[in-house]
């Protein structure tokens, strides 16, 4: 009996040691997998989703600006510098979206990093030339407050134009083609996968573009005017046949003056605007206040610079569907 107990004791020790060995072995494999993964960096989550749909499982995509945050106020952290140091590609939107980019790359000391500007080759809206600036300065002498509200701006450097090109699905398709080509050039061994992924995703985006057009057509023509919190929607409205009468905030996102605010109210009444639209990541106080004072509908949760965290908002396609559904419902 004692021999049997002794044997059982040693058998238990052997089994415990074996389990510990295999557990340690499994956990040790995870860092190796991460190290072998191809790391690319981008600025905001909508762009990250486009990259993921092309890169697939072989690519690790890091979005610097946290989901739900305002990219206009983003400042790179030491962790961001470390991440850029280990990457081969940085997919930037361009057009002033990543004002911090040059300093970030310098601090990373990554001489092998390739920066791909996704907006390259596209028509940029909202560019102000020297004549516009001179005329604006002249008008400011006599009507500073009135002129301020007409300036395009959303916290980016709009001297380069409006950066929100991805809100037109046709532009997003152009981004995908840029992403595909850059990934193939950097990682040619996976080119067949990148090509197939991009082809499938481009078809999905083509269907999305058609769906948005069909939805917007259900809004009566006289109802297709809207007021938005900040000027992010020029590409969306240009593509799909809507008109933004005016954004609420100025280029630096400061609150409008009393005169500007009164003009917004007058504009809403004059054009019989049906709804005003706020955005995720931005303060909705002014949007709610304007809606209350004018009696129009309010939508607080359009997405442009960020994805959401629910299944209905956690991808580029889903936020575009969410935005379109919200706009159509409010303006009908």
C-alpha cells in the first residue's frame, strides 16, 4: 500500500511538471509570432480599417489616435515613437491631417520608414490661394466677426485643403489602391493575398457607394440642407448631393461669437433646415443648444475621424452606413 501511495505521489509531480513545461512553451511562442508580423502605422481608426481589409491577418495595423478621440488635439506619446521605430510603413492621410508627422518620424530615428500619403492624386477641396487670403484679410478690417464664420476649418491646417477625403467612398477606394500597391512593394512575398483582399474590398466599397446614393435620393430635394458641428463633410456632401450651409465652429474649434450664433439661427430659419449634426469625439453642447432654440432635430453621433466600438460602428463601411442612415432619417 505504501509503495502504491509513493508511486502516485511521484506520478502527480511528473504530470504537474509536464503541464507547466507545455504551458511555458505555448506562452513563449506568442512574442515570436508578434515579432514576425509585419507592422504598419496609421493615424486614425477609419484608415486603419481600410489597411486591415487589404493586409489581412499577415499585417498588424497600429492606429495612433485612440478610437473615439479627437485627432485634432492628438500629440504623439513615447509609446507612439517606439511603435514607429519598429515599422516599415506609415500610411498618412495627408492634407494637414497629421501635423505631428514630421516630428514623430524624426524622434523615431527610423531611417527605413516609408511614408505613404493616401490623398496623393486626388482632387483636394477647400484649398485657399493667396488671392483668397488677401481678400479675407481685407474684409476682416470692416467685418471681422462676420468673416470668421465663413472660413473653412476644423482644427486642421486648411491652407492645404480639407483633409476628410475618405468620407467620399470613391476616395476611399483610391486609398485602398494606394494601400495595396505600397504593401505589395514592401512585402512582395504576400502580393497575391494583398491583390485578392483589395479586389474583394473594392467590390464591397462599390456596393456601399451605390447604396449611399440610393438612400440620399429618398430625401426630398428641398430638405437636403444641413448644419454640422465642424467642416468635415465637404467630400461626402459633394459626392452624394447634399449641402452644408455652415459649420458651427471656427477653424480653431472655438465657440462662435454672439453675432455668428445669431447668423446660424437665422440661416436655419431661412432655409428651413430640418436637422443639425454633431460628431463623436466632439463636444455636442452647442449642437444641442442650437437644436433646442430653433426646434429642429439633432443627431449627436456622426462618425468621421474615428470608428466606434459597437458592431454597428467598428468598421469604415459600418460608420458610413450609420452616418447615411442618421442623415436620411433626420432630413426626411
